[in-house]
C-alpha cells in the first residue's frame, strides 16, 4: 500500500495498493490498484474519520508522531 500524507491539513489517503495470494506480499499478485482514495482526516476541528486500529491510523501516527 502506498499512502500520501498531508501533514499540514492532517489528512492521508491511499494512492496504490496490491493484493497477494500469500501473507506478507508472498505468492502470486492477485490485484493492484493505482487510484487515489478519498482523503481521511484526523484533524480535531473537522473530526476524524480514521477508525482506530486500522492501517491508516498506524501510518498516520508513525509518519507524523501525532497522538490523535
């Protein structure tokens, strides 16, 4: 999964993803997507639409070192 992070606006989105037959990107590639998803916001003023315990939440916290 490739993710675009906009720290100034406190948002992120997926820009590409791939699905494989085996765990950890193993086996044959089954599908890939290079379409930008909708922006997901973490800004307190607009409200967060990133659910807890999702890959997007972990990416945001890792990249921005933010506690949201």
